């Protein structure tokens, strides 16, 4: 395994009779990055995670986590990896702190460090003031945060999160996304997120993989995936301003690389040879225009996701895609 990869799957395959849940998956995840495994429900994401954790044996291929083979060295993998499932379970009659103390003992945390580590974890996830309340009284968001505290107590190199924001309210989502960022950027841990919520993945991940019917269709930074799908020859911008008069058209056309400007209802659509957002924003500000909305079309993750379905033949996954897009809105 290459030195800078902490997770590497090679030909990973899982079959259930005639059903191929994971189909010859080759995947490399760098140490310290946040990687999003993106796909609709039933794509094979959770099956892949279970094989990574050594909880399910592959039909073919292998997966290495921190150099350990998940099939032949599952205990080693579990010692270096923390897992937050989509529906985490705690002993509901125990307090949050008691649940974490139980986890700490299972993972061999020395007694003299245990309480300090638990308090630190509870404080970090914003649960220190309710740590002595029964876990059964916790909301969905609080339980998810207690799950992150569980991981922090264990102190793993690799963190795997299966649908970590599912069912959370907007405030809970923001809190969870910030915790995920911190696990990578502050702690230096590798984070793998499995999700079908496109816009949330886009906000926190360094790279993403588009995963459909057990197959990894593409993998890389979001802007790289966009170039693969839409090409680098042109960019499309959507613009809303307090004025759409001739002066604004003149200003936009004065920017090098602009190919066309058209009016559509209350917005302008700009076609250019390059990404002109920075230069356009500065010029509009200097000229006294108020920028209300600016979006680079066909470079958002949901655009990329939809386009892959249009390009790939035989996947027939549009119903699943519709469910994914509905979840975004």
C-alpha cells in the first residue's frame, strides 16, 4: 500500500447469490483527508463499509486499513478505526458519561486517563452539561454528537461515518459538519463519509466518489469531476443583480474570456472560457452594482451526479437519483 494512503480497496467484491452488492471496487483514501462516498440508497455503500471494518467478508478482493487486512486482521482494523452507523445505539438507561466510560473500558483506555478523556470528548461535542443525563432522553442530534464523543474517547486514526446528518435539523447539521471538519483538520484523522445528501458532502469533503449499484463511477476533487463531465472549454454562470440594464451587460462583456451574456427572467446567464467569478465580483462592486446571487452552473455536486447518470448506459438509476435530489431540496 502506498505510504500516503490509509485505506485502499483492491478488486473489492461482494455477492449475495446473483446480486452483486459491490462490484470490483478499487478505492484509495489519503491519510488525513475527508472522503465522501456518494450514492443513492442501495448503492452498496454500507456493504463496502462493513467489509472495511472486517464485519463482512468480501467475495473477492481485499481492503487494507492503516496497512491491516480487514479480512485477516479484523481486530487490528477495529483498533485503529472508529465507526458511527446511521442509527447508533446506546444503553438508554445509562447516562451519556456512563456509556462513554463503558466504551473506554472496552477499548483499554487506562483508568487514570479515562475521566479526563471523557470530559474532554463531552465538552468538544457540546454535551458536557448533559453528560449525567440518561442517553434515552437525548434527541437524535444529541445521540449523534454522543457518537462522535464515543469516537474521540477511542481516539482512532480512521473515522467512518454512515449518513451522519440523516434526520438532523438545520442547526444539528451545521454542528455535525463542523465536528467532521475538526476531526480531519484539527486532529489529522482520516474521515470517510457515506451519504446521499449531496450538498452536505460537497461542503466538507476534500474528494468524493460517485458510487452506484456497487460500482465506483468516478473519484476525485469535485472541481476535477466537473471537468471530467462538462469539460474545461466553457463555464456557465448564473447571476442576479439589482440591475440588468445595458451598463451591466457592458461591464460583463468587458471581462476577458466572456463569450456570451443572455437574460433569462430575473437573472443573467454568462458563458465564458474560464471561471470569472472573482473578477466579476470585484468589477460589479467597484461599479456600484449589488450582487444578489452568483452561481457557477454545472459545477455543483448534484449537477455532476445527474450528468453521470445521463452519460452512463445501463445503470437505470434515475428513480434513486430523484430521491437523492429531493433530499437536497
